[in-house]
C-alpha cells in the first residue's frame, strides 16, 4: 500500500470518531488553505473573485457553526463565477498550469458546497486528501518527471507542511465555534503553496 492510500485510510478512521460538525470544520479548513493560495495568486488581477468566494465560504462557515440553511444565493454566486471562469487577463500559455490550480480550488469549493447539502454524505475526510492531491498537481506541473505519482511527493516540504497543518487543525477544531474564532484561525492559516 502506498503513502497516499495509507493516509486516506488513517483519516477515514480518525473522522469516524468526530462529530458531524467537526468533520465539516476540518474539511473547510483544508479548503481555506487552497483559497489562500487562490487569493495570493490573483491579488491585484482583473479576474480576482476572492471577495465573491470569501462570501461563499463565510456562508459555509455559518451553515456549519450555526446550522443555518444554505440559501439558494450561494448557488447563484457559484454559478456566476463558474460561468465567467478565468480570463486571459491573468495568465498566458506559459502559466496554463497555474490556471489549472486556480480552477481546482474553485471546483473543490463547489464540491464542498454539494457535500454540505447532502446530509447523508460522510466523506469530509476526502477534502483533506484533496489537499495532498492539490500539492501533487502543483509539483507535477512544475516537474512531471520527478513527480510522476502522488506518492513521489511524500517527503516534499509542501506535503510535510500540509500534514502538519492538518494535525494542528485536529488540535484546534474544538475551539472554533464562532465566526470570531474562524477569523482568528484564518489569521494564522497558511496558504497550501
């Protein structure tokens, strides 16, 4: 069995012992690290939808923390951003790889919203494994010969940092119960890349 598969199994086991709310908090915490990278890359770019995505993520936090209903506006906002997609104003052919990374973040946010709406879904742990896949996609785009497989990334500092961030998330997840707690956590949240 390979590193990635072993880690996914470990996460699935850990998640079984968590409350539904904490599982969702850990999943969105992983999405937030991807979003930090998205925001950093698109800072001062014409097609920067960070504010729109921040609103969507805030609604997701509200849903998780306070059992509020996800309003239909969240889908309208997501669809609007998705339709506009990415413009040529911030990337060229040489950074096609970068546009794929940004698109992956957007798609993962959309998958997260879908997961929130499905009350039977208990696969929140996959969002933590998606971050390892995200790192693999990034490294593979830089050097596809060196990083042919996700397991080739096991000892890369980005993977090690992400695993440490996830361990820390498990330690602090019980302390995140209000939007103020979320804001405090976001101040220390590091970008995935």
